[in-house]
């Protein structure tokens, strides 16, 4: 029997370029994801640490804050919160609640009405109104402070809640209209046509179709308006001179003394003022994310 001839060499396998491309893309994806997580972690520290320091220092005395700024309280002063509340935070808190709630209701309702008209009806001057809304986004409160002060004085609104509510709503309405209008454009017209066939009027369509469907964007608009109103400082100190009508940002100025400031009580007041907005966002973050995502579908 003759011996079989065998090959003395073996060809190397041809590399699979598609597989290598997938591996390279996967490595890039992992590197990109890791970079995003690192950035978000650093951003979280930059945002959360000052809040944690404020809360931690609100339980300290002024001497302990300066002596041990970065440590836990050597003695927990829970009475700082009671002192802050009794020294005026209670009245400032209620004033802020009244102004914020009324501003949110007016802003969201007026903006929803305007967005409904701009998204579902055709009329002359529609483009002009959209330009006006966009122009309102470029107008800063500082520019119109002097004429706005004169208007409030002439209307007799000075030292009233309306001196804050109306300007707050006026400055937030343009942005809120654009936001809600974008959401309304994503609503199917078949729902609107079916409602008209059932005998519903335009007002009925607005209240029975658009408002129930648009809860996420309405909540988002309310949160953004509440955040701006609750923390606004300039109008609060210029348009309100009565101590009984001051909101929290302006009222906290009274906690500072020219000779001595109780920093523990002041930080306790700041913690009380920041807590409602943080709690509101944590409770409504599901609607907030959905509203922002869906509201950016169309423009």
C-alpha cells in the first residue's frame, strides 16, 4: 500500500472583518458608556454635595460650622429648625406657597389655551403670535424692571401678592406655550375628529381630550414654573416691602445681622426652603421625564 501524501503546511484562517468590526464597535460603546457614567457621577457630586453640606451644617452651631466645616455635628442642634420656623419662616413659607400655586395655575391654564389655539387652528397672524412667544424667551426681567415697577405702582398692585404673581406668570407663559404646543402637535387628529363627530365642541375637545392626555406636559410645565417662582429673588425684594408678604428668598435676608449671624438657623431656613421643590420633583419625576421627552417630538 502506497503512503498517502500529506500537506506539509496549513493556510492561516482568513480574519473575519465583520467580527473584528463588531468587537471594535463594542469596545467603543463600552468606553463611551463608561465616560458618560463618570461624567454623571462627577455631576452628581457637584450638585448633591452642597445640599448635603447645607443639611449637615443646619444641625450645627455657628462655632461648630467654622471650627469643623467638613465633619458631622459634634452636637446635634435640632432646635435650629424650630428657631428658623418661629423667626418668620412659617409666614414666608405660606406666602411662597400662595404665590407659587397661583402662578402655576395661571401659567399652565393660559399657556394650555394658547397652545391649543396655535396647534389646532389656522388663522391670520398665527406666525406673528409664535414670533411673539419666541421673542418673550429673549426678554430678561432685568431689562423691564423699571417700567414694570412703574406699571405695578400705577395699577395699585405694589405690596400685594399680585405684584409677584402677574410678572412671574407673564415671564413663564412664552416658554410654557412653546413646550405645551409641541406636545399638542403630537396628539393624533383622529381623536379630535372623532370627538367632533360625537357632537363635542372645541371647548369640549380641549377639556375632555387634550387636557387628560396632556397630563405629563402640564405637570412638567407646573414643576418648571414652581421652581422658578419659588426661588425668584429680585422681584420679591423690589415689589414687596411688607414684611408679612415676603416670600422665602427675600425673607431669609432678615436672618442675617450686621454684627452676628446665627448660621445654623440660617442654613436650617435654607433647608426648609429647598425641601418642597426637591420633594415635588421626586414625586413627579415620572411625569416630568415623559413630558420633556414627548414635548420635544415636534416643533
